[in-house]
């Protein structure tokens, strides 16, 4: 267990950040799932609209530090390719 006041403070802060970051990642996953659901349904317009909504969420995750920039870039690239192939 933590002994110093600073270590106790870090535990409290880490718990708060963990909750906030978990919410951020969950929100990003929801946006990505909307794109994937539209792709499964074969609805190109809905998939394109969901992709446009998902891009800023992925970028926000990178800027907040909850996603690696290459992972977000790869995910967006692959989703874009799948939406384009839907034609």
C-alpha cells in the first residue's frame, strides 16, 4: 500500500483518469461500431456518414493520449477502404 502522501494522491488521480479514459475509449469504439454495422448492412450512405462522424473521435482519442496515432490512422484507413469498396 502507498505510504507517502504523494503516492496516495497518485492512486486517487490514477483512478479518476482511468475512468475518464475508459469512457473516451468506449465512445470511440461506439462510433467505429456504427461504421461497421452500416458496412454489414450494405448501406453505403449510412456507412459514409458514420465514417465522417468517427474520424474526429479517433483524432480526439489520439490527442487525449488514449489511442496510439498509428492505430487510429490504421483503423481509419481500413474503414475508409471498406466503405469505398461497398460501391
